[in-house]
């Protein structure tokens, strides 16, 4: 079960990154081109948030089943001396949760804006902030915080 969760987690993170980049791109183009916030733009906003929420649920399941996390909470004092364990137990989890909160707020605010320009602006700003948080929290192979290969 845990290995299946890890696989789903690894797969869906790419969906989050790709959908978020695409949503930011659409918001930027809509903002710059003074376009109408179309049904397609609204769907992109909605599905980006939905994919991120699915990833959050999978991430919580992985978090609660992870041997490293279980070790951290049983031996917190010793575990804090190991940066990799601390990163995944606290930093990664809090940054990702913060990113999903930011993304959710941005999605809800964009949905409720009156003008098309405001919808694009809010979507761009909040989704970009969420993307930056996610980018920092992902253990990319080049990350100074903690790193893993692109595919495990």
C-alpha cells in the first residue's frame, strides 16, 4: 500500500506542477492581452486547484504512513539533528500545506472577482505565489534543502 501511495504521490506532483504552470501562463496571457475570462479559463482555475487538493490528500496519506515521519515524531530531539528527516517531517509538509492554502484562496478569490482583468490578476498573483512555495518545497535534484532524483 505504501509503495502505491509513493508512486501516486510522485506522479501527481507532476500534474500539480504542469497544471499550475499552465494556469499561471493562461492568467498572464489573459492579463496582458486584456482577454475575456472564458469558461476554459475558469475550468483551468478549478482543475488546477482540484489537482492540488488531490495531491494534498495523497501527501497526507504518505506523510502518516512514512517510516521517516514516524521516526521523527517518536524521536523528535534526535531527528532534528538530521536535516533530511527534519525537511520532510516539517519544512516540506508546512510549505506544501501553505502552498495549497494560498492556491485555494487564490482560486476562490478569482472566482468571485467581478471583472475579467481582476480574475486574471488574482489568479496570476496567488497561483504564482503558490508555485514559488511548491518549487521551494519540492526536493529537486538541485535543491540545497534536500534532494531526490526526478523519478524514483
